[in-house]
C-alpha cells in the first residue's frame, strides 16, 4: 500500500515506524528537515520537506497514485486543506485527518462529500481522554481496550501476591468462577511473553492480559489481585483539551479538581465545567497540593503538554500521599523509565492514538486495532467472511485454525437475528478450542508480536481478494 503521512511529529513518526515494517511504501512530508532526517536514519521511507498542503509538495510525495493520505500535522487547517486537495485534484481514495479543535470536529456538516473531503477524523486528545477514563473505571488495570462497541474488553493487570489464582494453573479459572467465562490472551513475565495454556501457572507480578464480556471484567480481576476500593476523589493537572474532556466525563461520578496554570484558561474551565473545582496555579506547587488535600486524593492525573511538568508533578503528588498516579508522557523513551516506580501508569498518547489510525490501514475487514505494551503487541477485531470452502477460518474450530506463533483468538461477537434476518442483539462468546467461527462473526485476535499482523490479514482473506 502506498501511504503518504503529513507530519513527522510524535504521531506521524510513530505511525511511520509501525507501518514501514509491513511492506508499505511510506513517504513522510514535513517542514522540519531535521525531523525528517532523524526519521530516515531509523527507517526506510521517502521524505519530502515542504508545506504539506501545497499541491506541488504533495505531487513530489507521490500523491497521484497514493492509496492513503494521513494528515497528522499539528495544524488542523493544514490537515483539512491537504485532504481537500488530495480529493479534488488527485482523487486519493482514502483521506484521514487529525482534527484537534472541537469547534471543527463537532460542527455538523463540516466534513463530507459537500464539505471538506475527509473520510476519517482522528482526535488524539479525545482518544487519550477515553483511554484514561477507562483506566479510572478499572482502578487496578494497567490497560483497558474496547471491542465490538464496548461489549468485550481486553484488560491488562499485574498479578498480585495473594490473589486467588496466583500460584495456580489457568485451568482453575472455571472452578473459581463457574458463572463467568474468560480467556487469558497473553502473559508477560519479566517482559517476556508466555503462551498461556491450561497448565500455565500464574506468578506474582505477571502482566496478564485477559478478555471477557464487559460485565465480567471486575469479577475476573478479583481472581488475579486484591481489588482496590473504587475511586472517589480525582485531581487533574492540566486544563487543556484532554484535561477538560476528562473533567467533563468524570465530574458527575467523582469529586474532581483541576489545576490550570493559565489564568484565562482556568476561567474558561470554570465557565464550562459544572461540578469540577477549578484551581488556578502550578501543579508542582507543594503548598497548593497540600492545601487541596493531595493525601486524600485517590488518583492524580497529569495531562499537561509538558512531559517534564507531568513527571515532576506526578512524583511530588505520589510522595505527598496520592493513592495512584497516571502520567501522560509524549516521549516514548521516558515511558519505560518512569512506569512502575512512583508513577503507577505512564500513558503514551501516540500509542493510544496509533490503533485508531491502524484500523484504517489494515487489509481485510478489520474494524478495530489496539496497540498494546507500547507497540510490541496488538489486538485486532476482524470480521470473518465466506464459507468453509472460501475461508480459512469460517466453519472451523479454533483449535483447527492455523494461527501464527503467539496469536490467540480470545473472543467472538456474534449477531443474533430474528426470522426476518434483522439483527436483534449480539452474543459474546469466549473462544475455546471447540468454538466454531461463523460468517459475520467479529473475531478478536491477540498478537504478542505485531510483526505477524499481515499473517492474520491473510488468514481472514476470502478467496483471492480482500474486502
């Protein structure tokens, strides 16, 4: 696939790295020649320096025969204009744009055939906000991702010494929870993947990825660790788009405080949030944190646009007594360095965003992609098509499907239809060896090594063509 990426920043650079290893023809456009040079030194891509919305620059990048344009510069207007030019002048099939401003994203009729020709809108701030919100809902989780419109979730937890299943074989899950069905998709022990089998023994500190219906998630988590009490008091450092979105989501269920250093922005937050207490000040101010009872705070969320400010305020909040700390960190090199110490969970915005972009790049009828373990692993929701003659998966039991190494089919979401063939409801089936896949099933596949993604695409291919 020939892909042009506009923007060599964190999102564009991370996407280029992810896609360059999958036999795609990648060209990156950016005004910053230094950023392009650094990217070319790491991976084999084309690079064009210039204004991403200029037709001559797009021509130089090869827009005439590109399959996909992904506009992820830091400027909404540049992204929108580039997509329109790609559509009007070059008839580019698929155009994805990063739109940060809610004024654009939420205005009806802004995008479409008779407006800006953007096929898919990506809002990294909204994606990150949703990601953090799911973590707040599951206090003990390291990562939570949704599939099939939230009917199924994959959750990562750190197994805790004293948990009911720790020290026991996986096959005892059913004994402990006869009314709950789940499957362990992967186990990471000392950062190395272990293929889960019935005889696999869970050890304390194992990072366990399990899949279950949304309503069963908390019951499964209780088998792996002692569950913390639900959060009540939340403090957010940073009132930008992410901080505002988070506060709006949380303020009806939790006691929320938000700290914003910019006086005008703080006033804006106070006008647009109903129940949140808005504090004008520095989130690294020890006196301010103590005055606002940081020692009674259940979770401290650092989401400013500065890695250093987020890290320092998080470490200070933890030392002053905050129960749990979640920190947004843009520099991928920092994530592994800080997580697990005083910072409980380090969140990479580009890794949270990358799955939404990959969903539209993958071949086959793939409707969801989530990047896991900071890009090393991947979870995919793909729709099975065809029949037992044209498909390598339809009509076959899970144990008979030729999956690549380290791949696990975790769950299946199947439509329940009435006599008229209309979908009435959906059924979540946790995959076991004898589970058979039917045409139309949404199949959730976990890959411990994302290099095998192309093998999964081929596996779900029908005949000789991709959907």
